[in-house]
C-alpha cells in the first residue's frame, strides 16, 4: 500500500485536521497527516494526548476499508495495534523489556505497566460498511518527562536509552501498517490476525485485578469476540463480556 505523507509544522490535532479535510474531499486512502508539534492532541473521551513539541510521533492515517463490514471494525484495531507493537519491540534492545511490549485491550500499547502509544479510531459507516477511517496514532518517542495527569506514560527513550529519529520511525510504522493491512484485509485471514492479537495481549491468561459496575474482582482474560469485546473468566468459572469503558484494569493484583 502506498502512503502519502503530508507534514504539518504544527497543528492542533491531526485527527481533527484530517476530519475537516475529508469533509472538503481533500484526502484519500493512504494520506497521512504527520506533525511533531501537536498542540491539542485528543485522547479517548475527553482526554488530552500530551506531547512535548518536537519529541514525539503523531499521525492520522486515512483508510477506506470498504471491504470491512461495520460489524468487523475491530479488524482495524487489531491490524494497527499489532503494527505498533512490532515497531516498539524492534526499537527496544533489552530482551526482557521486548517481551513486555503488549497491547492493553483494546488499543493501548504498553511496555510493562506503562503506556507508550495510543490510538484513536474514528470510523465512518455507510450502508453497513466502513466508508473511511481516521486512524490517529500517538507514540511517545524522545520525551523524557511527562507533566499531564496521564497515569503511566513512558517513551521509547526512557525504555531504550537512545534517542530515535522520528521520520525513520514513521516510515517503519507505515510499512508495518501497510503490510498488515494488505495481508489481513485483502486475504481476509481474520483467524490468524485474532490469534496474533490475543497472543500479544497485556495480561492474557494472567489472573489479575479488574473492576466493573459491580465492584472489584479477580479474573483472567481468555478471549475476545468478533466485535472486539473482552472475555474475562472469573474464579468461579463463569465468563463475562465487556465493551470498551465497561471494565477497568486495576493495578497491584492480589493473590487472594
Ligand atoms: C488514547 O490512548 O487516548 C488515544 C491517543 C491518540 C493520540 C493521537 S496523536 C495523533 C492523533 N491526533 C489526535 O488528536 N489524537 C491522535
């Protein structure tokens, strides 16, 4: 897949910019809005995405995945999360840490218990198909200190002790995404995709502490369903399904 990088010296939010340009019919599949100076980056919900000017990678990719049914939107989440996971892993030298690069469901990328990258998808559905998707990706690269209220940020420089060229990193990221996108959407090999995603999940098959509207509980992630809902097996053997925001990952898992 061919990408066309549109570099902006600064912008409030690459996702918002992409959205406006799509409304003006000025963007197409493969266009990538790229900046190293995002002034009002958006996270999930009302969250902000913190980024010190010049230090990190922020992009929004325009995709037109007409072949994906609306009910299979989670395919895109898996494709992009795996592409970023691979990229981060390749940029960390320490073997133990490499192994700790994982996808925190649904689409945060973690190193150990720390968040190194986030993805903000905006999918537009028409007649049960994805008309287009704005895939916003923020990767913490060369930032050494974080000031926002984000609970657990980490950057590549903190995880690997070396500064990284952001333009080169972007090329590799797009290469990873393009390869996965072609492989999985055109070949439709969703089973292999899901297996890779599950095998890279943070806390997969590890008994851990969670909470939902009923309170805190112990359980373990055992699967995701077709819609990307998380399936957790409780200690008594029953399984519960969660949509995004219906479950919280609690820290400090207990042994009882
Ligand atoms: C999250 O984990 O909360 C999602 C973070 C997404 C941040 C990226 S940075 C590039 C793109 N433009 C935005 O305004 N947000 C996304």
